[in-house]
């Protein structure tokens, strides 16, 4: 028996124990605040506090009794759906062109389209507000849609670029050789294989748009507000647990969307 085989395995055991400890700490760090907010949303008291005398769902009912929250939630859903759809269409066109381009400018164009990820959200919102004011664009819903599309486009572009990298172009060539037109090849060959990537890009864009505060804060107004902005404004002047109830609802919606992706396609498949 060699010396290596006789050596104790304590270092490997210690490494596994350290990895488990680190994973547990990260999970507690991520899930702990969410669990705390959930507990506060179930308190029977009239202020943000621990539910030490029982659980109550009245703050969820109170949330639905506020027309401003309900209207803002509907606005957020429509805005997120519209910006996600626009980001997927534009992201697919951009990813398609960049993937098939041999130009030296392709990388520069890609970096330019990804630039919203590297600019602070507050700075982006202020810059977009100044630009809208300069051109006289005052319609709040449409300017929010344009801004959220620009915000979510990098997520769609990155996801679809990864999907196109794994795409087998020989199937397109085979379809063209068999007499299919470009549109037929796109509709029957390309898009079905990119469906998981398209769906994932739409989901990521939807979540980013729905939860956005920094950008929307500068562009909303009396005629059109989003749920995160309405919640931010309400929390600035009120301290009742309805804020926690709305926050938990938003988190559960995001979790439900992710679980839907996992159920339909599988996250592992989308990450390939």
C-alpha cells in the first residue's frame, strides 16, 4: 500500500464540512430576510412587529382594499409583459445578427447593447427623464415601456445569444436544401429549437421589469404608477404591515414564474 493511500482523508472531510457550512450561511443570508418579512406580514398588530400573539391574514386583505395598490399592480403586470415581449423580439434580432456577423464591430455593438447593466439605475433613470423632457415626451405609460425595454434588453440578448451558440446551423442548411424558404426555415426549424431560450429571456425580462424601482421612480406620475414605486411611496410615510404583505406577494410571484420555467423546460436545460 502506498503512502498516499495510507494518508488520512481529514483534509477532504474538512473541505466538505467547510463547503456545507458556507452553503448554509449563504442560504440563511438569502432566505432569512424573506422569512422575516413573511413573519411580519402575518402579525396581528398594527405596526411592523413579530407575530408573537398569533397569525393574521388581515394585512393581505387590507392590501387588496387599497385601489392604488391594485391599479399599480395591474400597471406593473402590463408594463412587464409589454417590455418583456419587446425585449425578446429586439434581443432575438440583435442576437441573430451578431451571431452571424463576422464584422469587427460586432463585439462593440454587443457591448453597447449590454451597457445598461453597468450603469447605476438611478443615473439611468435621471438621464432618461432628462432626455424625455428635452423631446417633450410626457405620456407616462409609453415612456416607461420604452425605458423598461432598454433595461431588459441585455437580459434577453444574453440569454438568446447563449441559445444561438448551442444551435446547430446544419439543420437550417438542410431545410434550405430541401426547398424551404428563409421564413419557413425560421418558423419551422429555428424558432422551435430556440423556444426554451425565448421563454427564459421573456421570464428574466418580466421579473426585472416588474421589480424595478430605480428607473421607474423617475418616470411614473399621477396617471401611471407601478407597484414597486407605489410601495416605496407608501413605505416612506406609513409603517403598517401591509408593506410586508405586498412585498411577500411580489416575491411569491417571482418565485412562481421561476418554478413555471423549471416545470415547463427545466432550469438545467436553459443553462446549457
